[in-house]
């Protein structure tokens, strides 16, 4: 039987709080016992205390002195890319496994429906970004039936769902997501854009995926995308296509030039439009960016526990 694993989360902001609540409500394996923050007045730490977790506002150094530190086997880091470098150093020295929900990308990228079981032995696993978790599966789905020369994604999230960590990591978000489009999705070249939408009332997370493919059949591409959407939907119920996959034929006259690859491309421009409605475990349903990130982290943690010998 898969054992229950003692875990802790560093970061008491939006992502960390959503992860805390999601673990308590949806997982029989992930046993959250501690939350670590740096703001004693944060709502996340207050919720953690009400749930009976051990808490500290003293950061990573205080965490190492907590009663629960020795029993914790897996640590979720939901802080920032800059802070994660120090956290990784301390936690790996203490023999803790790490699931990194920042775009620091110290460890290998994991996107569950694409490569869940490829890096479970790594001491530090990176969950890419919310935009990466939403769009890299689509790039991979297209690439497995029609090699993707160029993949571009645009993720639009409600401004209210973006905490200080997300706002501080915009550059890292684009860099890490772009790289994951290539490394995990299989695109020859990737580009990522994030938009913080200030609209009121807040709008649900939307993601647009563009892919250039020189060969491939429309029906095969469409079927592959739909199958991948169904796979993601199994652990993120609010993940769905907004409309059917769109195709634009590129001939010699309408060929697209990619400067970084120094060539023009003919074939198909494939456009996929997605939305992610959150489960509202913490913020309302518009915060699908929280839901897809924390759901992917929980799924990966459970896979870690299910491997031979577990953690």
C-alpha cells in the first residue's frame, strides 16, 4: 500500500494556502503537518494554525528548528525563484525531497500528463509554472503526431490571483515556461507570455497555444489535443477547450518566418484556446492558475509516494 507522507509547505501566500487546503480536502496520501512563512499576519499561516499544523513566520532557518522538521519527508516550496535557491540548499543538506512550485528550475521539469514518471528519483522536482502546466501538455500532444517547429503560449490570469511571488517572478515565468515548451513539450523553439488581467469582476484563467507544424494530419492533431485535454481534466476538472482546435494553412505566400530559427515555415498554424476554472479551495473559481499548479503538485507528490520504496 502507498504510505502517507509527512509534508510541509514553505510560502503562506496564494499558492501555498491553496495547496494546504487542497491537500487536506483531496489527498489521503499527502499529510501536511507544517507551514512556513515570513509574514506573521498572513492568512495562510492563520488557516494553517486553525487546521492544527505547526507554523512559523521565521522562514527556512526557523523551519529547521521546528518539532515537525525531522518527520517531514517532502517539502513544497511556494515562495519565489530567488528564495528557492537558499531553500534548496538547506533542504537538500537535510535530506528532504523538494517539489518546487516556483520558476527557479533547479531540478527537472515535471508536467504530470507528459512526463510524470521520468524524474521521480530527482531530489528537487520543478513544477514549471501555472502557464506551463496548462499549455505544455497541448504542445506535447501536437508534437507527438506532428513535430512542432515553434510553440508560443499566452497565459492570462486574474490580477487578484497573482500574489507577490508571482509578480516578482514574471521574467522567470517566461524563461522557465519557454524552456519547458521545448524540453517537455518537444517544440524546437518555445516562447511564453503572461498577462495579469486587472478586469473587474476577475476573469477566469485563459490560455492560448500557437504551434507551427510543417507536416501532420488535421484529424490526428485534433484527436491528440482532445485526448490530452481529457487527461488533464482528470485531475483539474475545470480544465477545458474553449472551442475546437483551429487550423490555418501556411503556403509559400503566407509562410511564417521565425527569426531565431532563421527560416520560414509552411504547413499548419495550430491554435488551441483553453480555460481553467479553479476548484475555489482558496480563492474563487477565477483563480484557475492556482488550481492547476497545486493540483499538478499534489499529483506528482502522490506519484512520488507510489514509487518502489516511496520517499
